[in-house]
């Protein structure tokens, strides 16, 4: 039966090629514009670690004095953590895993003679970072907590950096110069590029290249390696990153069960109350809080307001296109009132007429979806040419590809409901008199 309706729909569409082309173009333009913006929103608001994001949390403490007033235009100093606080939370071991970290930016000197040095981004962190965030190793392994304590001069490289420096990912045991110091390679990680880089400082780039090296945090502090990210101080900054008045570290904790989450929130409250009792903190204890990864992403405000506005405008344009398709289908179906009346007189039911016009709407949606997909790919290509940090992520995945056709079919079917309903209710007797 479907083949019969399909054949009727094809004949109808071929009978009015210009009208058919206008409807396909209208839905293609609407779908193309809307899916371009929805794809960008999709990649920017996606879960960076879908298999473990529910267990990752970001503690917040507020060691700032009561006299400190946050600069509305500047970074929030409580977004990061001081060295004493981070070390206290690490030593407490209240989570399944926990890691303190900061961004680093160092010059690397290739081993090959005559090769020019270049600058790379990396991460200074503690031992649990790799297991907590699920990094895989193609060679070697991460350092242990004992090497954190010993401030060992070891480094973990990304596979891409290992191949750039040594031409292979088997670089374990070799030496690499970062900045003015030499480190022993103990591991090489498989490609790992969560987007956005949720674990980094709020002031850092959230999209694009991943970290290329990983060094023990204590080692980086001892060697006074350059950090990247926000360093805030509410007293005169002397350059001492271990001061209790300087926030610069990010801290993440893994909590596997709801009971652990509740216990850790209480621990933060008690820790803050203890610091207030000791005179270190001036703020009330309830200023401490524990954010989930999803809450952290909201805090970072990753999706620009203008991008949200453009997405709403694109959806509005799709609605305008749908209104035009309704008008075109209504005109097309009502012009065939004579044909509908003859079919009704020969015994066709209203549902048969509705099914015929419904199949026709679906065909228009499928063809329009194909055109919309091409236009969306063209739009994403244009976005990838922009200098925005998220531009290279503007790629349509399988889910968005299927969503393009689904949206096109749904839009065309919805647009065809009113015209099909009107056509089903044509009075056959009145139309037959005019034939």
C-alpha cells in the first residue's frame, strides 16, 4: 500500500516541478540555517566525559577577606584554590581520587640537531589526575604519589608530542628539555581531548588543542616553571605561589556515590569553619560549596550569548519557512480538489487521502533535508574559517546528521497536516458538479 501512495506522491511532485522546487528550497534553507547553529551549540554544550562526568566535582572555598570586593570585570579569585587549601584537601583523602592542577606553558627543545624550539601547553598536576579523568597510556605509566612527594623530574608526554620530538610513541626512558630543565619520560598518553577543557582555569582557552605534557605539580613549583591561567592575590603579591592569599590552582575530586557527595560537602563546610576559627578565613563556613561537572560548565559560561541569539534567529527562520510551506501545500492540495473528489466517489476513505498527502509531505521533507544537510555543511565550513576558539569543533556528528533528516521530515509533516486535513474534508458532490 505504501508503494502505491509513494507512486502517487512522485507523480504529483513531478506534475508541478517549480512548486515542488520552491517547497524543497524553503525547507532546505530553514533546516540548513537551524542545523548549522544547533550543531555548534551541540558541540559546545556537550558532556566532555560522558562515561564519568557524574562522579567529578569541583570544590569551592572562599579565603578572601571581608574587605575584598570582587571586580565585576575581572576573574573571581575564589574560582581557584590556594596552595595551602589544595594541599590540605589532598592530604585529607576524602574522595575516591583527587587532584590539584594548574596550566603550564613551556618551550621545548627538540632532540634533533638544528630543530627549532617551540612552545607547548601542558598541565602541572598530581598523581590521581590520569586515573580520575580516564587517560589511557600507549607506553609507560603515570607517576605515583611517592614521586609527587619526592618532586621527581619526570614527565608524561602526549602521543603527538612524543612523535614530534622522537619520531615514535615509544619514548619512555628518554630525556626531554622543557624550559631550562631536563625531565625523564615515564609515560605516553593516547589522544585525549575533552571538549570543552572543563578541568582548566576559567581564564584558559576551553576549546582546541589538548595538553601536550604533564608534570608533577610540586616539581613545577620547585623549579618555578611558568604557569598559565589566572593568579589572584588580595594582598601585595610577592611571587610566592604557596601564600595563603594567592589562588591559582584548580582542584577536582571523584565521588562515586551520593553518600560520598553529601559527606564531602559537609567536609568542605567543616574545613571552612575550622579555617575561620583559626583566623585564616573571614567568610562564613557556608560560603564553601561543591559543584558537579555540569554545574561547573554552567559557571564557565561556555556558550556566548550572541551564539544563543543566532540559534533562536535560525529557528525563527525555520518557522517562517514552515509557514510558507503550509501556504504552498494548501494551495497545491486544494487545486487538486477535483482529483480528490473523484477518488472519494470511487470509494477512497478520508484516511486514504490523508495518507497520500502525508507521504507527499514526507518526500518533500526528505529531499529538503538532503538540501538542508548540504547547506548546513556549507555553514559549518564557514564557521571553521572563523578565528573563534571553538570554530574547529564545528563538525556534524552522526547524531546531528540523523537529526537533520528527522527535523526536516517532522517539519514537513507538521506543515502538511493542515493542508491534508482540509483536502480530506472537501465535499465530493460539490466538486463533481464543476467537472
